């Protein structure tokens, strides 16, 4: 196989990494939870429980719904660690851009039973380097979007609630990179998509009047991707890399999350611990339909990642709640498979948030956050010798609504919950 073919596809594979969560996971799925460090597994009342813990839906408090929209502005710096490859005093940075993940939540509960629906973007990636940068033959841009629809059902037995459901994922991948022909350059562009399904289970426990516990499991989703590979190459190499169909497989990981919540009077504290089993990303293979274009396999060897989230919120008055939090999210990609295509880094994040009640049954949530990406250096032989660092800025806005009768339930309590009149605790 010619050198040009190896350079054309040897690293432009399915190893995208989003700069605000390990691997390609988007952990913020509710603006309310995002303002409290992303902790939401032991929370109730927020429509976002249809993602964080569907079992909490079985509270007997009728309808609730909400839409959360996020803005994410990532910025990654790359510095060459080998002067023979690129000047070590000329770092490069990704293009400024704005990603817009979203989450929509809908739930209903009557008596002991509840049902809900989540639709949103639980996984994604967005890395775009400037044209002509010194690592262009490793990566130019990576974009992964996963949209999930997840219906769920919940039932309550005293203080214990159980939930079960399924999820359907649709994934779209877009990869671009430059090709090195020694005396000239070319490009390759892959666009692949596919869909598949998995299952979910959850538990919510009201351990006492003030303490709640939650545990959730979301299964892996094995997705077969099909699409097109487009090459722009010199005429003498066109026979080795013609435009053609391409396919691959993408497995989204199993995910387990444990949460605890404490509420007393006007104050609430929440904490989550999450394990994401990224060992499903061990190697990636791209198959090309044209026999003259050899298939390519890239080793990944990702490890399980974990994250810890904690937040506190305080009711200021009848119409406003303030919250804040922090989190740590551990990397999934090892240093020997780290690359400009997949600059996966651990991150430390700080968040602020608020809720403003526009009426008994309508709330507006907002959140702000910053994540510091901890520096890492690529050590593998198949990637450019470089170190990576950076940060990401976040903002979120959500609208929530629920049946007005919930406000009446809360007012009967001695001290209003900091989670607001949209929250009522089932007994």
C-alpha cells in the first residue's frame, strides 16, 4: 500500500473527544443541575430527572416539563514537543466556536406511577484547528453529534422508587484532515451516521425526611455507521483513494451514577459520582468499499473514566434560588493514543446558577461555568509530538413548567424546599 494512502486515513478515525467531558460525554443535561456542579442523580422535582434518575418521577405530582439549551465555547492549545517536527515556541490553538447541545424533558406521575421522555445530546465532540496549522496532517476538524430519545417508566413502593426504560441513539460523525504528498497536499473528508438502542434502570430512595439517594445505569449502545469518504488527491494517486462508501462501528459506553441529596429548610446539597466504561473504545476500524483502498485500524485503548460532582443551593426568597458547585472529570484516552484528533484531558470545573420563578408553575433556570483542562502530552508513535491544555466556557438557559397544584403541596411544609414550588415530595 502506498505511503499516501496510509497518510490519507491512518489517524482520521472515530476517536473524537469533547473538551468538556471525558471521552465524548456531555454530562450537563439540565441547566438546574449544571448550576450545582452537574449533580442531579438524587434530585427530584426537576423535569431533568428523566435523564439523571427516571425513578424519581414516581412522586405522584402530575405533569412537569422543561427545555435546557447550552452554549459551550472550548479552546485548546497545542505545543510541539519536538523541534524537528514544529517550532516549540509557536503553539497553535483551536478555532473559537460555539457548540449548542440541548436537552428536553417531559414527565408525568399519578399515584404510584410515573412516565417520562428525554430527548437531547448526551454525547458529542467539537474540535476545529485552523487551516494550515503545523498539525494539519493529524487533524483539521472533528465533529460528533449523538441525539438520544429515552422513554422511561417508574413505580413507587413506599420510600423506594424504581425506574426502567430504553434509549435510541442516532450518531453523526464528520472528520476532516489534510494529506501529505511531500511536495503537495490533499484532503480527506468522512461523513458517517447510524442508529441503535440500549436499556436503562434506576433507583431513587427517600432515606429520611432530609436525605435522598439515587442510582442509575445506562447501557452501552453499539452503532453501525455508514456514509461517504471524499478524497482530494493528485491525479497520480486517484486510483488508490477514490471517492467511495465507507463504514465503521461506534460503541457508546455503559454509564453508572450514584447520587446523594440533603435538604433542610432553605438549603440543599447534592453530590454525584459517575463511572463511564470507555473500555468499549479499544480500537476503531474503517472499512472502505473500494478494494483498492485498504481498511484502516487505529488503536484507542480508552480506560473507564470517573467524575465527581457537588453543589449547594439556597432559597433567597419566594421567587429566587441561587446555587453553585464544582466537579472533577477524569480523562479516558491514555497518553499513547492522545492526538490532535482526540485531545482528551481531565478537567476541573466551577459553576454558578440561579432559578427565577415567574409564577406558581413556571421557572427560568440559568447557569454559568468554566472548566480548566489539565495539561497532557502525547507519547504515541502515530500522533504528532505535542502537549495539550486549554479551557471551556459554558452557559445555559432553561424553562420549566409543572401543574400549579404542586405549589400548594410545598406550602404545607414548615420550610419551603430550596428546589422551589415546582417540587413536591411524595409521602
